[in-house]
C-alpha cells in the first residue's frame, strides 16, 4: 500500500458488517460451524478533526536594552483537545551569558536557546505565562528572537502560524509585541 498524507482508518470487513448483527446465546461451542474466512480490511478515510488536534498559540513581547533581554510569554491552547504538557523554544541571534536566572519551568539548551515547559494546556483557552529576564554575553544593537512550539505532547497542531514568531528587538528598551 502506498502511504498518503490522508489519515486512514483500517477496519476488518467482518467487523464493519457485524455492527448491525445481534448476537444471541446461540448453540454451544461444540455445535458451532467453523468460522468463515477473514475478509480483507476495508480502508476508509478518516475525516478531518477526528483524531487528537490542538491549536497552541504563543504571544507576548520582547524588550532589549544594554545587555538585558526581557521576554513576557503567554501560551494558550484553543483546542479541541487538552494537552498534558508542551515545550516552547526561544532562540536568540546573540549568545546568552553563561549563568542565567531562569524560571522554574525553563532550562538552557545551548548558547542561545532556552526551552520552557508550558505545563498542561486545556482546550478552553486557559493561559500559561512565563517571564524571562536574560543577560546577553555582550551588548548588541538588536537581537532577533524566534519563538516556536518544540513539543505539544504528541498532539498535532494543524495551524502553527500562531505559535511560530520571529521578533526583531532593537536595543531601545521598548516592548516589541509578537
């Protein structure tokens, strides 16, 4: 079978037909006739939206002044499925200073990357927030911050446009919204 991008649901033909048959007590096991041969499976396309799906989004703002980079991040899931956990990746065009004071749910992943757990994101749109106050390895006139979902608990997000951002933050101290 050639793999396609459409999701498929494989149901044995006998199981598909037996859904309308009522099973009674019937004869004893010894008196039952031999089972009929198993028919090949019936392949049916799964309609869009049947499997687990989430719509995670990240919004907030970035400020840069001197060698300080402040990020306010809000993550939300607009469903339809709840997420047990998720991971937001923040990547910077400039390396961070070696030692950082990070929120409890965040950790370094290289010289210029921070990963933060969102925690559970229910499908009702409950917001999870994180505030990061980072120090760069040197002063920069501007820094590009990339925000995206690294992991969403194995639940696909069919519209990643609202959780992937690229923000240019000039060293003005102003908040640049994403």
